[in-house]
C-alpha cells in the first residue's frame, strides 16, 4: 500500500511504525474471510482491510478522528485472526493499537462513554476493587433487565453467583519444587483472574512444582496493562507494565529466571510485546529481556515433558483463545498436552473465530459480542463434550455464561491428570451445585 506521510510525520516513532505496517498491506482481502466482525456485520469497514483504509486516512491527514472512524475501530476485537491469515505479514496489532491511542488523545467521546471507560480502567486491573465491584453487580444483577444501556446490562450480567475467596497463593512468595529442580520461573498471577477464578493459579503452581519448577510470585508484579492498552490509555498501561518489568528484572538479576509463566493468554500476548511497547523508553532493554523469556504455560509444560497419562474417560472440547492461537501463534501445544495426559480432545468447527470476549469487548460492544458467543457455544456443544477447556479467563467467562457444560482452564485438567485434585468446577457439577457457578 502506498503511503504519503511527510518526513516530519515520520519522525514520530508511532507514525513510522504504522507506516511500515501500512506499506506491507497489498489489499488482497484475505483477512475478510476470517474476521469475526465482518462475518457478523458484513460491512467492509468492519473488516481489517476496511479499518486499515480508515486508519491510513486519519493518520496521513493528521486529522482528528470522526465518529465513523471511531465506531469501526471500536468494533475491532483485536482477535488478530487477520494476522494469522495475512500472506503479507501485516502486523495489524501494532497499527490498531496506535490508532486507539490516537483516538484516545484526539477524540472526545460522549460523557457516558468516557465515564464507562474510566470506570473499567479504574476497576478491572485491580483485584480488590474488582471484587468490590462484583459484589455490587451481584446485588444489582436481578435488575439487569431494567437497565436502559446494553453495556450496563452486560456489566451486571457478568457478575458471578459465587465470588471465590482470596487465594494467598497469589501473594508474593516462592514455592519450592516437589521433584528435582529443573527450572526457576515467575508466575504472572494477573488481575481480573485473581478476582474471578483462583483455581487457575492454584492449579498452575501445583502442576509446575510437581514437574520440578521453583515458582516465584514476584513482589510488585500485577496487571499486564492489556485492558488499558487496548483502550488507548497508553500512560496507564505503560505504568502498570513498567511495574512488572521492574519486578521481574529484579528476579532475573537476583536468583535468575528461566521463564515468566503466563496462564492468561490475553496477558501473554501483551507481555510478549513489551519489547515493542517500550522500545523508545528508558526501560527498553529490560522490557525486551522480559519479553524474551515470557511464555504461555503450555510452552513451559512442553519443555518440562509432561508425563504420559492413562485414558481419562473424559471428552474435552478445546476452545482456542484468539490471543493464544493468533496473538502468540500457539496452536497445538494445549491439545497435545491434553492428549498426552489421556484426554480425548475435540475441536469445534470454525475454531479460528473469536468467542466475543476480547478483554472488555463484551462490555463495550455487547450486541456483537453476544452474536459471537452464541456462534461459539453452538459449535462447542455440537461436539457433546464432557467438559470445555480454554487457556484464557475471559473466554471461560464468556462461554461459561451461556452453556451448561462445565468449562475449566487447561492447566486444571493437566494438574488433575498428574496427581492434583479434581477441578472444582467438575466437583461442583458432580455435587449438583451447578456447572460453573463462578461464571454463571
């Protein structure tokens, strides 16, 4: 794609990077075939190619964003299926991230929308605040149908029936390996996950220590910054990301780290991009080093050589989170690990398509999100599995809110198969206490 940025404009590193991305696009339109919003809405401007044209026009002309451009950028899930499909290697993620930052700086949204985005940015990345908000939403949930705004209704409907107690495993500390020590790793405990489902980190710690890892929860680490990053709130996202970089750098320079383990794939995509995010900042070297050893938990488990398991007599439908299969290009590891552990693994039709969660997307674009959720649940239920496995808390919440099939994190099943307890969601189902009460 030909661009006409001026030399003065190209002095801005963000413009220079967007120019590189734009120039790699050849207008082929392959991306439209795998874009979830284009499939749902059928509008060229709601495809990656259409958004690229809008962003190019906005940036080249150095103009303030107009409502039309903002609407179509906001509708993007950042599922990154387009990047998997693109034959030209267009790094759409960096382009749309820049566009969102540009919109945040130069577009004045309606008051209600500004307030909603501010609330989400002030609550979701902070586990204690999020817990308090969930308690409030739980009280208001019976009145969700009375809400005039679909976004407020979606926020109330997200409230779980049961909010799990705080897990002290998420506190800064070190867990000694149970077997002969093979690795020293830092576990990213996350933010929203710590409020919504404490079973995931607990299972991860048990599994890793059983396989010979010393697991460290670093002092000062927290939210990865993805939630605010995708809202275009760069100063906020970089501030939280910088805390992680400093916390993990201290561990790397101290007793050393072999990996930074991330069990929420949305966070993993962002942490692996820290090197790019901080490329022009004082923490550039440290950020690049952190990104260099950041791994999804499935990558680490492949290195640790999970032991073979006997037949588990359980059929698992594997949901591939977009941030894992497209953002990190990890497609087979979770399925390979589940099969090795003895589970029968099935994959639904159109597994490349997003479930509609996408960070805060299901709160900000609830109507589109619901259509994608319904489509995803239909394809999963068509496999008639005993359980659904996923590698991202957002997907688990989204899918779990619309099906009676229990849904658990992949590591919970692997932990169970190698000597850990039965996943609590399956225990609750067996006890007749509901399938996935923390998600419903």
